[in-house]
């Protein structure tokens, strides 16, 4: 049981770290940085809001599934009504997620990493037919990539947990 808790905690920590890392960055804008409007235009061309909404929907769907499994393990007598209420609460979170605020938080990061000329070139590329195809295909490519690499990631996490368990001894009951 301790091993499963450790595995769940490690997985959750990795996800939280990757999602929060950008929020921890101090941003200083270079003199040749793009304006906020330039970055917003790039986000519009890239349909960033829609992509983020889709990503959040997928993330919450996966989390909801894992939460259901964990809840059923811990409380086998959980009712379908409780599960349905949990699903509704998840949907409310997704519906009210502050995507626009998140995009606004990302603007200074783009201003730090890209010049105005680079943002203009990205806008030109993503406005072109190959750029639009790239944007259209990326969700499927990303999904297929995750399915392809997940077994390798899982094996590495399991091996790391096994090494940690070997160092600390078997789980206590």
C-alpha cells in the first residue's frame, strides 16, 4: 500500500512540477521583444485557447478516471450518485478554468524567449497551409506519441520506485 501511495505521489508530483514550472519563472523583457499584441496574435493564429481547452479536457478526463478508480478502491461502497456528483464538479472546474488568464500569464514568457522578428516569423508560418496543418495534426501526433512513449516512462518510474523501495526496505503494513 505504501508503494502505491509513493507511486501515485511521484506521478502527481511530476505532473504538478511540469505544469507549474513556467509560473515560477521571473521574466525580464528584452528591448527587441514582441509586444503583448504580437504575442496575442500568435496565440490567436495558433488557436492556443482552443488547444489549451482541449488539453485541459483530456487532463481532467484522465484525472477523473484515476480519481474514480482510487475512490472505488478506498470506498468500495461509493454510490453512483456520489460518482456522478464528482463528475459534475469536475465538469464545473473545466468549464470555469481561467484559460484567458493563463494565456495572459504566458505572454511575458514569450516576450522573454522570442524577439519581435521571431514572433512575426512564427505568425507567418502558422498562418500558412503547412503551419495550419501542423496545428491541426499536433493533437493526434501528441496523443499517439504519448501512447507510444508511456510504457517507457512507466517502466522508468517503476524502476525508480523499485530502487527507492530496495533502499528503504519492503512496504510496512
